[in-house]
C-alpha cells in the first residue's frame, strides 16, 4: 500500500529566551493511502503540534516529514503554502468560513489560489456541496446556516482541490450530539470514497469512527493500534 505520510524522528521545540520547550520528542510513524486515523491525547500531549506539522502549518525542529513522496521538512514558507493548497484539505472546529461569502464561494476559495477559471471553480464547488448534501443551500452565507451546515461547507472546501490528505481538528467540537453523528457519517463516506483522513479529537466515540487510533502523551506515541473492527475482533 502507498504511504501518504512518513514521519522520521520528528522533534519540535519552542524557545523562550534560552529556555527550550520540547513538545514533540522523536515521533516516527507511517500513514498509508486511504487510512482513517484518529490522534488522541490529553492537553499538552503534543497532538495539536503534531497536527500543525502534518498540515505544514509548522516545520519540525529536526527529523524528516515525507508527504506524498516529497520531503517537506525544510521547505521554505512560500513553498509550504503551495503544498498546503495542493496536497492538504483542512477542517477546523471553528469552520473558518468567510462571513461575506456564500457557501459556494467559500468552497471555491482554494481554487482561486490555484488559478482555476471562475466557471470551473463554481462547477467544482457545487459538485462538492452536493457531495456533502448541501447543494440546496449553496447561495446562503454562514450566518444563514446552522453549525452543522457550516461544517459541511468546510468539508466541501477541504475536498474541492482533491487533496492527498484531509486533516480535521476537533471537527465536531462545536456541534451537538445529533449533528456530530451526521458529520462523522460524512467523514466515513469520504474515507470510503478513497480519501486519507487524519482527525484530532478528545472524544472516544468520535475516535472510534477511525480505523486506527494513535495516542500521544508527553510528546511521544504512547500507543498505536487498529480499531477492533479492523483487527477482526467483533
């Protein structure tokens, strides 16, 4: 199976004057194409920092990060922006939609940075909104949509560039239980359609949608195991 992510001895430190705060302390792991992985861990475990590294929002202090065959560990910031836009789709807890844009315009945003012509942008954005069951709300702005609908828009935006990897950071954190289940059903379908998914969550029931659960503690991997269903245990 083809590897999408290869982390080799990833360390990440932050410096406050002469004091070094080590957050990631030698993380090595592989994530294969079409895997569905949950990252878990208590506050301070390093899971958010690891997500930032995976999303090319931050660079490791040392080690190598191979994303879809390319070592992005020491890539300059301007090139990292291109990597993020082309290779990674992000879904955040806060949705991060632009309030003055309609749903379809928000979904089309990554395609503007890619230089896609307007007609093609709109067609692709509408296709993605249909994929998440929201085509009938395409011309509504975020304040005219529910929290669950806004998260669907955010998921459609993450998919529109057909990225190699979808990263979701606490994607149900602002949603009620019923809406959370609906959003996770969408993620399940996205993964079944062939996408690679990595999500950060502190909720066990959300993590149990994933096929593999990686738990971090104090900047190292504490455990890495397949979900019992994937391991053939009923």
